[in-house]
C-alpha cells in the first residue's frame, strides 16, 4: 500500500481513529476486484469516512450542548400540573425506531451513551410508545413543560424519525395518539438530537414537522452524495471510473443477504454516502463497502 493514500490507514489505527484489521480489512475488500480495477477501488476507498467511538462521543457532546442551549432559551411557563413553580422543564429522552422496534436499533445505544456521558437519570429514558403513554396521561401544564428529546446517530432520508413522530399508540383512555398529535394539540416541545444528517433529511423534518427543533453538529449537503456533479469526496477526473466500478460489481454485492431489496448501488434513496460509524453503517452508505456475502467481502461489517 506504500505510495498510495492507503498507508495513512495505519496511522489512523495507531491513534484509534480506525479499528484494527479484524474489523476493517482493506486487503480483504480489495480482493473483491479484478486486478485492473484495484487502483480505482483504492480511489473509492479514499472517500470512505469512518467515525470511531472517540469521534462519535465528541460529536454527541457538541449535539447535546446545542440541545441544552436550545431548551434553556425556550420560553417556558414553569408551573407544573399542581400549580407549583418548577426550576426547569422536565426532559424526557427517547429515540426513533422502525415499525417493529429492535434492540439493535441505534437509538438504544445512544440512550445509553447519553446516560453515561451526561449522568442522566435512567427513569427519564423511555421507548417512543412509553413516551406517548406517559405524556397522554399527564396534566396539560406538565406536557407543556416537557422537552421530549429524540436521540440518534444519523438521519439520511428522515424516514424513520418521521414515522416515529407520526406513529399512533393506543393509550389508557382508548384513544390513538402520536408524538405529532401531542405536539400540535398540547404544545409539547420536541427536539431531535443527532450526530449527522443529510440536508434533505433536515429540510424534510422542517417542512413536514415544523414543531421539531433539530440539533445536529454536521449536516451533509448534496456534494456529499458521490453521484453529485460537484462531488466533495472524489475528484471530477476520477468520477467516471469510480461510477463504472460501482455499477460493474453491483450484480454481485447487491445479492448479499444483508443488502435489503430497497437498497440499490448508491444506497437507500440513492443518497450515495460513504460514511460509517464504528457501531454501524447506514444503509444510505454505498453497499459496495458493507455488503457481506459468499461472493463479496465487506470493508467494514454492518452490524
């Protein structure tokens, strides 16, 4: 690898910004390609952005600091449901989930990280359905003086968080209620605290869910989509060869069992990202990096 940017990986490993070869194996990944394509594969590899746990925690600290400022600056009427003055609003922490919540969802991990990094009370951390049940049974003043925080790592299309906000839960009185209903009908304040979002996801949330405050230290514009004509992650001179490479091998890596049917060669919704977190890789990232099957070896295994 000497003489190419790949030798820098060893330096990144030495300072714990990239993991060891047991997790991120460049040689294993390069073995997928014909010899004539390996140089182009190395160019594609230089676009790969890996966020170690150290970086993730640093970003989370930034996002949380922004969140606390925004909560503090809001115009609260700090009187609880019993008419007693409150020192500060109640913070209730939850996270986005899929239609069928799974313990592997990144929200569970980030709720734990929030508790560990910021010494938060575990009693203030609940699943989205529990948050709806608690708030629907609370007195109006208590709801209005609650900051409901959804914590997450990444939003690519915004699909998951939108569905979480809109998902109706049957509560104690038999009614179907969503977080969105509570925000619109009771004045509940909702915050989204995450590490990285695409500009498309942020704009969608602002357009479809104007009641939510997005706290995100890094927003990726269209230039971070590898398909962009004005791409920030590969040079214009290399673009044609890289796109040919992605298309040439798509018939192999897209057949990997961990690549879902809705993911194509440029990732979910053609977002064309090249980002990976140490704990997981978004499906908006090119599957050429994370597909894992008998005929395709991943650069980094997607948990």
